[in-house]
């Protein structure tokens, strides 16, 4: 089976696609969280054990394709409710374990503070210690690497500025969330988040991958920053949307 070409977003199931990956330098993704979100094609309400198996299978393929010193950055909320199990789990802990089991090693945990006041309706036990509901205004980006924490690259291919490096190495990033209406996708994340991760953890000319491409934000940002990109997405409507965005993307 041949390797996929870069600088494309493929309408393909991630489990099937990862076996065809070329070498990649950096993966940035926000996977489905199994919350029952309507993605049009993908079933987002699997039994928890099936969901874990699915994510592990994808990330094992990502690990195999990742170069030594390559990184993976996974955006997840701190916790989710598992409806079928009628319980709540720490999603960042779950993904820490999954990534470790797949062979990756822990590097850092970035707190993405959304700087957003949401409409509060899910109070739990309102004004009572009986069962209050805590809604964190932040998400995490889990940063792991393959084999070596040091990534080899040419000095001329570094594009992060001094001021950016100083600011972004502070692990609390305040970035407004992306609008669902603007992207026509139910679970988008902002280009600024991808921009920081790409410039912090890759060199110009590296290949950036997203196994759950959605509206294509990872790939669009990679193109703007003169990286190769590769994305997988099941829903052809989102593939078309991402390709439209890629056509409008201008290099920085």
C-alpha cells in the first residue's frame, strides 16, 4: 500500500488512513469527545471502551508515522460526562494514558484559557452543596513527543520570534474560542491556537497532520506558515469546506 501525498485533506476514516501516512513531524488535533455531537457521519456516542479502542488505534498509527523527535498536540477539555455510563471522567487523564500506551512521552500541558463567559444553565444543585456542577472556562493542549524531546532542524527554518517564544513558553494561553457559525462546524478551534503550536514545535517545511480535520483549521494554519499539511475527515461537506478555506489561505 502506497503512502498518501501531503498537502491534501482526504475523505477517509482515520483508522484506515493512518496505515498509509508518510513521515510526519507534528500532529495537532482536537478529537471527537464522545459527547453525541452531530458531525453528520461519525457516530459520537460510542460505549466508552469502544471509544478508547478507536482513539488508541488512530494514535498508534500516528506514532508509527511520526519522526524521532516529532510531537503530538491534543486539545481536550478537562472532563466530560459519559452519558451511557452515567458518570464523569477526567478526559486529560484518559488521553495522558492513551498517548503513553501508544508510545509517546509526556512533554507539557498547556492551559488554553478561553476568556469567555458562557450562559450558565447547568448549575446542578443551584445554591446547594448537594450536587453543584463546575464548568471550567479552559481546555488543555497535551504535548507529547516520540523517542527524543529534541527535534533536529535547520536554524534557517525557525520562524518563531523572540517575543513569541517568551510569551508562549508561559503555559497559560488566553485565546478566544472560534465561532461555530463562522466555520460552519459544531466543534471548531481557533487558528491562533494552531499557529502557536506549529511555530513552537515545528520547523518551516515540516509536515503537520490532523487525523480529525473537521473544518481544516490545522491544515489551513500549516499552509499559512509554510508547512506541509495532511488531514483526514469523514464528512465530505467538511472536506469541501476545508478545501475552500485552503484556497483562500495566504502565506504569512
